[in-house]
C-alpha cells in the first residue's frame, strides 16, 4: 500500500470516529456537564477556604477543561474496546492499511473531540479573568497538545484491558489520579511532601501548567511540558497499536493454519 492509500485509509477511519462520536450527544452533554458541576461545586465550596493569591474559580477553570479532555479521551478509548468486541478492530488490524493510519485515526478522532469539547469551556475563563485574543489562541494550541497526550494514554490503556468493565478500573486507579495529581484542583505550593512529589512526577502536571501559562497574559508557557506530553501519549498509542496488530495477525494466522489442517484431515 502506497502513501496515498495510507492517507485515504487514515481519513476513512478518522471520519468514522468523528461521525460515531457526533451521533452520541449524550456523552458530550455528560462530559461537559460533569466538568461544569465539579467546577461550580469546588469553586463555590472552597472559594473562601483556599488562599492561593488569586481567584480560586479562575485557578480551577483550566483543571475543569482538563477534566473534559480526560473524560472525552476515556470515551474514545472505550470505543476502541467496543470495536474489538464487535470484530471491527480485528478487520482493520489485519488489513493492508499501515499501522500509522490505524493508530493515527483512533488518536485523531478522539483527540479532536477532546480538543473541541475542551475549547467550548475556554471562553468561560473570561468570566473570571481577562483573556486577550493572543492568550486565547495560545491556550488553544496548548489545549490541543494536552488533548493529544491524554487521548493517547487512554487509548494505550484500552489496548491492555480486554473489556469495558476492566477499563473502568483503569480509569479509577490510573486516569483519575493522573488528573487529581496534575495541579488541576490545588497548586503545588502548600501541598504535603508526598503529594507534591506525585504531582511533580506527573507529566500531565507540566502539560496543564503550559495551558495555564498560555491563558495568562502575565506568564509565558515553556511549551516543553505540553509538547512532551503530546509526544508521550502519541508514542504510547502507536506502540500499543503495533503490539495489538502483531497479536491480531498471529491469531489470524493460527486460525488459517487450523482451517488448513482441518481441511487436510
């Protein structure tokens, strides 16, 4: 298969992911609604309790956007599990389509939805702090990197587990703590030593810090955190796809060999 065929395969699979997500509006409402409720409850409940030198609701807003991105990535990963259970993923993995097209389509489809839903909440930040056009554009770029990294990690996790029920366990034990220890809820200053260590060791913390700095006109993002996070997520997704494709082809070869042996008997 030449590069042109690979691009067409990637676009066909990406379009399928986008269309399928668009036909599930309940997920969109649930994702944005959950983040908005968490933002409102925490911002209202801790408004006078958390002293961080700035409006706590404004500080919490990028964390709420990150929650939207995380939940959307989780739903995208669960769609991969559903495709595997229905046999659709097996067909793609044993097809002549290049691996980058399969991994890229899953990543692009889920990441675009995560980015789009997160971008819907970014204008709400202007209700708590001034944001000019340049900061908003920089925030969108940083958000795209955050969405790519989160989605890639979710998809890589979905390749490991074998069912939607098991993936809920991964979400509760791995993905939600990744958000909680990213500085989304509390700044690193004043944290207990063990929580500070976990936060600083969390790659999502540095990506979210770049999103905050991009939206703040008084700071300059370093971009290293969000770019590194996006590369890490995309790399994990690609590696997991390569591994899953090898397993799928081995199984297909075993089935064909078994049929041939049965026929010869």
